C-alpha cells in the first residue's frame, strides 16, 4: 500500500490527479476496523488528510457557521457557539462513542461513511447543512440530502474531498435523541433530530424532523412534520411517520421495534416542546 499525507489542498489535488483508486483516511475510526475485519478491501493508495490544517477550523459569521471536515467530535462537543445555536449537533457529539473515539473521529468521516445510523447526520439534515467539496475541477456546494445517496454511498467523485460543512444560522431551536442498546459506546438503534420555531402563540412556525437507522439514508419526516404545522394533533398524526421510513431487522433491533420506539419517543418529545 502507498501512503501519502498531503499538508495542503493543492498537494491533495495534484496527487489525486496523478493516482487512481485512492482512499481517504481521516480519523480512521470507521475505515481501520473495516480493514481489520476484511483485509481484501485495503486500498492500493491511502491518502491521510489529517495534516491538512486548512480543513481543521470552525469559522463563525452572522449568517452561517463553517465547520472544517477534520473537526473532531470532541471539538464539536465543546464548542460554545455550537452548544448555544446548534444544540442538536452538540448533543449528538456528547452522546457519540467514548472519549478516545471522540478525539479521533471527524465530522467529515461521519458524513462520508454515510451510515444510516451516523449520529451527526440527522442534525445536519434539519439544519439544511451544505457540504463543500473540492476536486480537480474546483470547489462546489451540495445539500447534505443530495450528498448522501445510499447506505455507505455519497455523491463524491473519485478525486474529490469534503472540505467544509456549512450550517446556515436561524432562530430555530433543536434537539437530538439517541437510543442505543446501552448508555454509551453504542450504535444507534434509532436516533432523530428536531429543529423548530414556535410563534408568539406557541404554535409551529417551522418544524423539521430527521431520523436515523430507520431507512437506507437518514429520513426526513416531512409528512408528519407538515401535518403538525397544519394544526393536526400529534396523536392523530403520528402514524404518518410510517410514510417516510422503511426500517430493517438487524442484530440490534427488529423493524417493528424501530417503528414503534421512534413513534413513541417522537410523540413524547413533540408534546414536551409544543404548548399550542
Ligand atoms: C468504538 C467505536 C464507536 C463508535 N461510535 C459511534 C457513535 O456513537 N456514533 C457514530 O455516528 N459513529 C460511531 N462510530 C463510527 C465512527 O467513529 C464515525 O463514523 C466517525 O465520525 C468517522 O470519522 P473518521 O474521521 O474516523 O472517518 P474515517 O474512518 O477516517 O473515514 C470514514 C470514511 O469517510 C471517508 N472520508 C473521511 N473524511 C473524508 C473527507 N474529508 N472527504 C472525503 N472522504 C472522507 C473515508 O475515506 C472513509 O470512507 C464509532 C466507531 C468506533 C470504532
């Protein structure tokens, strides 16, 4: 295996144009355990991006927050602006793995791994996050919903890299919920994020809900959320969640359990925040 560790985007682009079948290594917390269990999938060329400092910052402006792809889960967890303005993301970082993994794993790796159970992804859906990608043809931006295309699948082309995750600021509050088979170091059986704003009368001004581990990609529960915004009652509308999910049976839970636990916890959470 050839190992290369660029320090700039320019070096990365130059190298990728000259080599085929490269595989990107960030924190390695997904990719390394996968190779350990199946050595046949080890790549020929490994590009370690951890030394690319330009991908490791959090920048703030009045309109948005720009999170570099190499930002670790620990850095997200302790960032005061993220805690205050993007609390679902902060909460998902708090409930992510254990301390060692949090210091190593990156936001870019979580998105590019594209697991339906990825804990950061539901929050990024409800914030309408935009993914900034760089490649030989320059930079481009794409919504998180278009970026993740299937289980472990993304819209990234072979010479492209995720450089930033951009979160537009809003007046919405947000919440994250994770259910695992134990309190910590657990892959989500289900997870979800809610972003919402209530008007002066305590009614929905906006409501976005995204749930993980209940479909091949994180699912936006738009049918249910729209029904609530139209003034329908949560007990009557909760069955609409079924329209937007297609959970499977696996070693962690059955599809029926995922359906019912998601609806029960969502109903409870919505009743906690809605006062109309
Ligand atoms: C013990 C343990 C516990 C875990 N707990 C959780 C948990 O609670 N919640 C959760 O969601 N996940 C969990 N994970 C999974 C993993 O830690 C996360 O998905 C993590 O965010 C991956 O980031 P990474 O930097 O380590 O990615 P890597 O393993 O380095 O890369 C993952 C994939 O993304 C690609 N990639 C990485 N960065 C980029 C980039 N900038 N541009 C393009 N492609 C890129 C790589 O090529 C690879 O395909 C856990 C893993 C372990 C081993």
